[in-house]
C-alpha cells in the first residue's frame, strides 16, 4: 500500500511553539506509516532532533517577506517529489507554499494557523493572506479563538477552518525530579527559593520587558525569589541590558536556548506568560503536563486552556503590578502551587493529548485526499474537529 507523502513547509526550525508542534507532528506521522518531508529556511535547534528521528529534511534559502526565487525553488521540489499533501506553517511559508503547491498540482494543501498574528492588523498583509487561503483545501486553527480571529481579519470562510487544538506528550514531562534538583543546583538555586520561569522566543509578542518590571516588585516582597528566562531571540541583548539597569542581577538568569525543557519546567516553581497575544501556547500545555502552576496575562489562546484560579492565575495585559502580585501569592503558598499544578496536569491529561492531535490531523489528510479521489487508507480516530484528548 502506497504511503501518504506529506511535505511540511515552515519558516525555520528554531526554538518556538509552532516549531515544537511540527517536530512532534512529523515524528508522530512517521510512526503511523506516513512519508514525511520537512522543508525550512532558517536552521535551528530542531534540525538535529528531526534528523535523529529519521525525518527527511530540506533547507530552502529565503530572502525577505516575499521571495520569487524561494517560490520557484519550492515549486521545483514539489514537481519532483510529488507529495500527496503540502502542509504549511507560519506566514512566509504559508504565502509561498500555498501558491507553489497549487502551481505544482499537489492534490491537497493544508495550513496551520498557529497564532493571532499581529500582521493581521495590517490590512494589506491581511488581504494578501486572505487571498492565499483560496489556494488551500483546509486551514487548521489551534484554538477556537484563532479561528474566530482569522475569520474576522482575513474574511476566510468559517467552513474552511477546522479547529484541532495543540497536544503534548504528557509522559515526557514527568519523572524528572532528580535531574530538576541538579538543574536548580547548577543555577545556584536553593531547594526552598521560589523560581519563576519564562520559556520562549525573546520577541515583542512575549513582552518579557514587562515581566522584568514585575520582577522588581516581586523582589521587594520576596527577596529570595529567582527568575529564569529560557530562550533566545531578537530582544535578548536589550532585555539583558534592561535587567542590569533595573538592578535584577544576579536574581535573573538568561539561559539562552535549552533542549532540556522538561527538566527546566520541573526545576522552576511557576511558569509565567507575559504575552500580548497567543494562539495556543505549547509551553503552557507543557508546564501543565509538568504539574507547574501558571501565571499568565489573560489573552486569547490562554483563556480557553486554563481554569482561572484553579490551574492558573490570570492578570490583565501589560500590568506589571498585577503580574507581580500573582507571582508573590504563589511564592508565599507552596500548597497552592502544588494544588494548581495537580489540577493543570489533570486538565492536560484529559483534553490535550498529543496522540489524539496527531490522529485528528491524519484523519483530516485522509478525508481531504478521499475528496480528491486519492483512495489511500490509514488509521484514523472517529472525530476530526476538537480538542486533543485521550
């Protein structure tokens, strides 16, 4: 029986939520008997991981937001490899990949909407993005909020968007106690110090600058608190300078990129999200899988996942004092941290299984191929649209 060949295209394989999702999806589809190719422009941390999993990779150089040469390169590769499905991720890959796939005659074209992207506030880009949706058989939104946002901003038909929420491998984030204790020692943290962590790309969306201002207030009330900022990005140098100017050193540690996220999550006491907007942050699900309570700004993509004051404390956007107050509350109450962490773990177990998410996407591929008379069968669950649950 012929394998279904899925060609994924993403802007880069650097550290981030969309990239993490693609890494897990590609590996899961490969295990289910699919032929997988992942094409990307920017080299990053996940390249080696995917190579180690036996995933076929292609790096395609790209210049600028719109690059005709990049479009032609994708077109030539698709004409040669003849995949059954092209699945694109993130704006630049969506724009070029959708058009190239249609020109190359690929039977099924799918895109994942990972975020409530700020570019959609640009009417010209939003209009262009809406036009490219005409070349897609189905859009996958990672949350209902993302679906609604893109309908409003790009005028995409609701029938063309299927919600399949992100999922995580819960077991991968459990059982790291010994390694986590060692990691705390390596960072210079004592067993009793409350440690707050931000994990993700250091970019404007994440608003880490606001978190640093909150850290100043937290230290006034909780002098033994410590802060771990994990990740890299365009704002790292500026944020390091800000931490120094605010007198936060050595209480704040910038780790750069880390591959041991399950250990890091088990080493911190609270995950903090200070974001201005989100789609459905994978790191949020990972923190809950690691039984860690969350303090987050109340933004779309988070609101639909957490249960306020049960699995997370939510605060208004761009309110450093409110963020600090929530962190101080958890710093002073270890029992509350434990209770919220447990509730978060149970919520992820019930509703955000990685296996179910992958099955839903595989089922969608199958349904779309069947509509194109590509009668290729593969295992699939009973339901496509919904949460990634067991």
